[in-house]
C-alpha cells in the first residue's frame, strides 16, 4: 500500500522546456525530493503529487481526461488543478504544486497540502436548504465515504454514523488479499486513524439500527436513545450467505466478511497444514491464494464446472483455474459439501477431504431487513432512482443494498463491489445536500490472485459474445463481454491504460 518512492525523470524545480510537453501530455519528474506529475491542459501547466493516495499507484502511468488524471491500478481520479480526490477508492488528496513560466521553461515551485476533509470539494448548492442532521447506517465503504464527502463539501451540520462492527471503517478488500496472505500489517487496514472522525465532528454510534420511523424521521438503535434525522443514508452492506450445513458451527469453520473474521482465519492458518475452501467465488479464490501464500495445502469445492465463468467468461475462468492449480490449489468442481467434521469436509459423493481449517465463501446477501421494516420499496435490493433516493422521503441508499438504473447496461442492477459502494456514498452525500447528481459512473472492481490482478469495468450478467484479445497465459489479455454487439464489460490483465480508456469511453456513450 505504501513505501518509499524512487525518484525519476527531470528535476522540475530546475525547470523543463515548455515545448517538450504537448497539450494532453504528462511527464513524471520530481521537486524537492518528491515525485511530481506535470501535465499540460490546453496552454496551462498543472502539477500534482505523482503517487495515488489509495495504494500508491503511479499516476504518471494513468490516463489524463480533461483536467483530471485516473490512477492505472484502481481507477481513483484526481484533479490536476487542485489535487482533490474526485473519485474513490482514493479518499485523500495529493499535493498540489505551483507552476511558473520562466521564459521558455516550466518550473515547479511551492507545494500546497490540505486536510483530507477540508471543505474543498466543488459543491455549488443552496446551503440554506441543507439538512441539520444527517444519519448514516453503516460505516463500510458507502457510509464512511458519504460522511467524509459531507465534510469535504463544507457541510457543518451534525453527522452520525451507526454501525455494529467495532472496527469499522476499514479496508475490507484487503481482508481476503494481502492481509490474509501475511503481506500487509494490520496497521494498513484502518481507513482512518483513531480519533479522526471525532476530530471532524462525525459521531460514530456503536450499535445495531433496529427500526426506521420514516414519518417522524427517527432511527432506533439498540442500546441507545432514538436518533432524530433530517436526512438518512442506508448503507448497511451485505452479509455472507450461510449454508446451514451440519458441522459449520465448529471453531475451525469460518466465513469471511469482517476484520475479526480475517483475524480468526489468520490465527488458525498459522498452525494448520490443510484447508478446504467451499465456494469458487472471488472471495473463495482470493482466500485460497492467501492461504497458499502461507504454505497451506488448499482444496476448493464448488458446484461450478469452471470457476468465475458466470462473471469473467469461460476463457478467463479456465485460466484462473489453471493458474491456481499451478500454485498448488486442488479443485473439486461439480461438487458440494454436505457436512463438516472435526477433521474433514464431506462432499456429496461421500469423499472426505482432510481439513484443519474450512472457509466458506459462497457469496453474500444484502442486509435489507431495516428497509423492509420501514416499508421502503424492495426489488432484490433497495430500489433507488438515479439520484440514489429510495421510495421514502429523505432516505437514500448506497452500496451493496442499492439497486439502481444503470445507464450503461440499460438495466436496474445491484453491485457488491467496494469502489462502487464508495462512489455511491459520495454521490448520495452530495445529493443529500441538494446536488441532484445522477449516479452514472461505470462499475469497477479488481480481484487479486497471487501476483495477478484483474480489472473489471462495466456490468454484464448475460452476454452472447466474449471477445478475447491477447493471451492470459502471457499475462496480457483483454476480454470484452458483449450483448447484441454492445460491450457491457471489459476485463483486463496488465492492460491498465486500456482499462481506463474503456471506462472513459463507456461513460461517454
């Protein structure tokens, strides 16, 4: 996620030839010992810090789009003019540097930085109509991003987050990746340091939200007095699908959703030789890869014939399977587990797979009970409009629970991905303040398997063509999932620029 950055390129504090940078181009250089990205927008020269504040991605390898630059790794977006983090997953701005013209030279001078929640986000709305108190259910990706965006827009009213997970907010994607594999220390996992929200007047109430009174705008929280709100954002996230099979309540059997779940698996994995992962979902396979990194013998049981075929297509599904097999994973596909014993998982054909650790990863389901109790419209998720408003006045929804009208696929969709949830939380926050901004961003997620990371833009539940360009075995491939000739999704491996340009193109269709 972070580390020392090797300086390269010209010393921009000494200046570079202005003619060497064409409109729309960028160069990587450095100033005062820090990496700096210098870009030309029209006849202007703009400079910002060159390292993404999410996982330290190299912005110089990203794509310039107008006055913004998009990170090649996980598609965060920054303003070239101010350094503002315009789109998640980056939440912190990068530094902004002054640029001077001295004859035919462009020289980078003083650096400007500001607090992550400083009221610097462009928000041209009527402040007189802002709600006095915004309540948020859930401190996950959507809820925490929304709370922070409210402050970044200059909102100075009350903000209350209600969440029953004592550790939130934290970097959930890492729980099945580097943290579980032992490559990331736990101090990387919290999104913000202790006291950060209190410092910015954001109240975090630890407890379970139990009831919404939409008529009187009151939220009931177990163990606390009711919370009166003017605007409410529902972002409770999702929870693992439980199989309910015999033996799954034993201490060596785990689901993975929370930081405590991941901690428990890490603790168990230190002392075991054999593990069974039930399910070939993204979570299941990322867990398998992480356990292999700990030299655990891993067997994966799943009913599918090809892992991830439903999401990535047959070509990439087969490649993912073979790559995991190269790393030592054994698959038992076309099978389910019927029970778990003290030292084994039992498959539907009666075969016993020795297991000192069992991790179940068969998907998640949205947490809808609160919205259902309140009589809010449900459609395999909480139904929202293009502004992320629910059927209840003054109530918005974002993240894993929200089903919204996606202009790119032409369908109402619900997506369970971290970046989508963060971006929806940010848009919902701005709309709570009256922005009337449509959520029309292209869905994006990434999935890491050992040293490979797949980038996925768009959303394709059904397609009639999977166009393959390149060779996955050479770690250079793009797969376009199409229906009726229209590209619905693009999956890439080590084609970051193509992924970014595909995202921009889809946004402009």
